[in-house]
C-alpha cells in the first residue's frame, strides 16, 4: 500500500512535519559546524607539519626526494581544504632546496 502526500500529512499532521524538518535542519547545521572544525583543525596540523619540515630541512640546506614528496603531499592536501595561500612562500622555498647534501 502506497501513501500519498495528503495521507501522510493527515496521519502525522503539518505541525509534526515542520518539527521533523526543523530537527533535520538543526542536525545538518550541527554537522556543518563539526565539519568546519575538523577542516580547520586538519589545516592547522598540516601547516604545523610543513613548517616543521621546512625548518628541519632548511637548516640542513637540502631536502631529500622522500622529504620533498611528503611535503608536496601535505601541501596539496592543505590547499585542497581551501587554504588561503599562507604556505605558498614556504612551499616554494622548500621545493627550491637541493635534493642532496653539498
């Protein structure tokens, strides 16, 4: 047996329907806030990791290929989260480091 929209509204009532939609909307907004917090936290962790990596290898004046690949992967993920470009300068400096020790 298939119920029509008017039958459903007759059974649960319009006020109940608005309550259900309100609850769903509230849950969606809560998830949006949680997702934003997770995104910002992940960006902060990636930024911290990249800064640490840059400082470590810049001090040694070179960055081996594995370190460059790891840094590049972090940078791509950071950028895909909607980063604001703050790390572009550090990215360019890191990628300019030679891959072998002088």
